[in-house]
C-alpha cells in the first residue's frame, strides 16, 4: 500500500510538473524539418539529396552539434545549406565553415546559398541609370521597387560582385574544404528584357547607341540575355569553378529550354508585341538559350502553382489546370537539358498568390495531384527537388515533397541510369504517363484525370507497351 501510494504521488507530481525537454542547439525552422521528415527506408546511394528551404542556416553551432544535425538530416535524405552574406561576413563564414567541416567528415556535399553575394548590380547608384534625350538619368519602374537602369552602365559593378564570391570560395579552399553545391536566387537585377525594359531602353540614349535606333525585341532579348549570362559567369560561376571544378553551380530559373517559357515570375507580365505562342487564355513567351553561356553545371527550373495559372485554362478538372502547366515547365527542362547535367527543380505546393489579394475563385491544387506531379517530374529527368515556401507552410510543404522523394529511392537504379520515355503533356485532361527506361525494363507511372480505365499504349524505345490502370502506383514493365 505504501509503495502504491508513493508511486501515485510520484505520478501525480510528474503530471503537474513535466520534465522539460532539452532544447535543440539549432533553430526552430530546422527542427520543423526533422519533425516532418522520417528517416529514409531506402538508401539514396550517391544521388542528390533533397533540398528544402527551412533546412538552411541552422544558427551558431559547435562542431559536435553541427555533425549531429548534418547526420540527422542526411538519414532523412536532406542536405543542409549555409548562406554567404557580406553584411555579416565573418559570422556567416564561421557558421558555414563549421557546417562544412561536419559535411566533409561525413562524406556529404557542402551546400551553399550565394544569393546575397550577387546583389546588386543595379544598386541605386545614379551611374547605373538610363539617360534620356535631355541627359537626365531615369530608372525603369516596371519591376516594382527595384531601380532597374541601363544594362550598358553596370560593367563597373561586376568586379565588386566577383570579389564577394571570391572571398568566400577562397576561404573554403584555404580551410581544405570544398563547395559541392551552390545556388543563387538572383532575379530582379542585371540586364532583363521582360516587362517594360525594352520601352525604357528605347528612351535611353546609351542603349540606342549600342543597340541602334530601331532594334527589335528578339535583338533586345538576345543582347540582354547574353550580357546577363556573361555577368553570371564572370562574377559567380567562374570564381567558384576555378577553385572547385566539380561543383554544381546554378541559379534560380536558368535552365535549357525548347525556345519558350511556360510560366511568369511574380514580378513579370506579358507585353503586347513580344513573340509568343498562345494556349487557351495564356501566351508562352519566346525564350533565349542562355544556359550554355553562364557556365552553370546544373539546371534549375521553377515549377510553382502561380495563382494566374488557374485562370489560363478552361479545364473542368481544376487539378489539371495546375498539373498541365507545371508538367509543361518540368518537361521543358527535362527534354532540353543534356545528359550528365543534373536538374534540381524548385517546387512548391501552396498556391503562390501573385497579386496582393487572393482570388477566391482560385482552387488550391490537391495534395494527391501535387504528389503525382512530383512523381512525373522524377520520371522526366528531374534529379531532385528544392522546396521553397513561407514559414507558415513549412511543415506541410516538407512532408509532401519528402514523402515522394523518400518513396522514389526504392527505384534507385532507374533514377541513376534510366532514360525518360516521353515528355508529352496532353492538352486536355486524360491519361498522363511518364517513365524511365533501363535495359529491357521501364519504370512507369500512369495518372488519370478522366474516366478512362482501359490499358493505354505507349512507345518505350523501339517497342509499344500497354500500360494498365494503376492509380497511385509505379510499376516496372518488361518489354
């Protein structure tokens, strides 16, 4: 009785005063990743890790904590990323080196976010402005708050930007470390041809001096993209690759393409007169092959559910409005990127609201549709994903992309060596098939947006194979 009473009192005290959990040495956003991603059931081998936005910059860690975190993320297949920043240069360097030492010790990739180093060529300096007929400086206001000026006036900025990159890569080199994966989100800066950029250049005496009085949009686009590519090469990819020639270097939205871009970024809009091709209520812009000029060693397409996409198409199946456009974007990169160049695709599930107020008529893409999209992307050449989202969306976004990434690892031999069997995207809701062929086998996934349940014929290599209805499954077919 005495023993029971003592146990009862102890239990009561425990209920009233729970034992405090030890706080993790890393920040809460990284802990969200650990809490929402299970350890992998299947080895990822030497395939690229999954990248997710909250698994970045975990805070100040000592060597032991850094190694522990890197290991915990790795067993989930996730790569930890550190950002370089000139505003707190010494602090970001110190934190990055700590993580890099742990990654090297564990035989993992050292992953870097170089975004902050590349801003800004157009830094507000009046010397970077356009010049009108009266000699007065002006900026292009079609990009929101960004002060976009004359592309022919920023050459003097390139060395400072390059110096930023060289400082960090040299420090890693001196420390006996590597840079294995480095990306940037460099968007609204440098030469651009979108929005009203051409209109501004037509009013700039310096632009007209270089381009001629009657330059056309294709001429303008070609010049802007070549200049933009050169700046990325000079200030970013070349300084990295000259020290770490095996590094994967890339930038948001720069990837090989089929001559068109099937999406608009949040700051972009169509301007009448620009070359395009129409599809229902949207126009896909003519694009330029700038990827080979940048020196980049991986492609980084963007596959997001931008809110205007929903209004572009008249499909009664609203999920297919999202799926159709987003698979077009992914397939564009998949069919256009040379073998041996990894494709690391930015992805997102929640609707990305482009205007300030959400449109209540826009229906969110279903979770099931998003999962199917991710599977089809992997079977059309995407090597891994980079999930971006806002902080409130972290838990759900991490879970969704990780579920597919983790499950896909069971098909490692196909992911490593398989060749996509098709890049076709039906222009109406129906049966969508993707696959990877390897030897006399093919890993196939079929998703149906209509009522068809009958077998569907598809060409794999030189043979036709019948694909049975199998919702939510991948199947290995011999042919």
